[in-house]
C-alpha cells in the first residue's frame, strides 16, 4: 500500500515537471511576442511618439520590453529548477513570474487608461493631441534642431494622407510657412505626389484635404496601438497564472518527497 502511494506520488511529480517544462516553452514564445511588440512600437512608430508632449505611450512599450527580457532569464531558471528539482530555484522562479505578471498588468492598465471610455482619464490622449499637435507643427516644423519633428510630420502626412493638424489651413500660421523666402502654402509632404515646391498650390487636386486633418487619423492609430499593447500585456499575464500554479504544486510535491 505504501509502495503504491509512493509510485503514485512520483508519477504526479513527473507529470508536474513535464507540464511546467511545457509551460516554459510557451512562456518563452509569449515573452518573445511581448518583447517584439514593445520593440516594434518604439522602432517603427517612434516618430509619432515624438509628436506627443508626454512619454505615456512610450512608457507602456518600455515596460513590455523589460518584461520580455526578464522572461528569457526566468525561462532558463524555470527549466533548471524543474529538471533538477531544486526547491530554492523554484521559489526564485515563482517570484520572477509574479514580478513579470505585475509588470504586464501595469503595462496593460496604462494602455487601457487611454482606451476605455469608462475611465476618468479617457480623454487624456484626445486632449493632448488637440492641444499640442497643432502648436508642434506650427512652431517646430523645419526649425533648427527639430529634425525629428519634421520627419515625423512628413511621415504623418504621407502615411495617413492628411495635411495639417485639423486641416490644411493650420499651416498658414506656421513659422516656417510665414518666412519671407518661403513660397509654399503647405509642406511638400502634403502633396498627393510629393515634389520640390509642390506645396505652392493648396488645391484639392494637389494636396490631401481630409476632413478632420491628421489629428483624427493619428488619434485612431494611437488608440489602436494602445489597445494592442494592453491586450498583449494582460493576455500573457493570465497565462503566467498557470505557471505559478504548476510551480506551487511541484514545490509542494518535492517538499513532501522524503528524497
């Protein structure tokens, strides 16, 4: 009877080891996805981040990158602890899982603060864009030391096929447009077919005159990205709950094992 109980106990421990090992493989894949989303956000969309006055959007991406890097180390520790049945490493592994879980929940909540309409801060991003995008375009476009802003605005015009913050007439108050030597009415990047001095004509056949301007397009884009950041962070965080549960069960089994 005692032998049968020991065999059953050993079988349960082995099953838990394989389940935790399988979880580590999935955990690495999920961590790679988190890291990729964070890096992609900063590398591919950093130009748009420079148009915002706060670092709110970038902060969520940095948190996901930090979580992704920690996942690599955590996965190695988890495999070593599982295969070698080291209870001390299992505790370290459990603590790291909890830290990553909290990091991703924070990143997800930060992203959703600007996405969900039910939060008190739901209009934060909208107001930020309305108050700062127009001023940024008018005061910093094509100015010395503001090359990143200039590139971001040009990319915004061409990628979203728009012109100006609210509409093309915003450029009439631009410091650059008002310069005596400038013959343009809008930047050349507003043109449907960009070319040197094409911005001298603001006819609808020549430039993008989208209703609502670039602010509406940029807001929709940023909100969709915040939704992705939040969904990825929160989704993978709940996956880690399984890992913490398997770790606790394995630790308990090892603790009960006299050998």
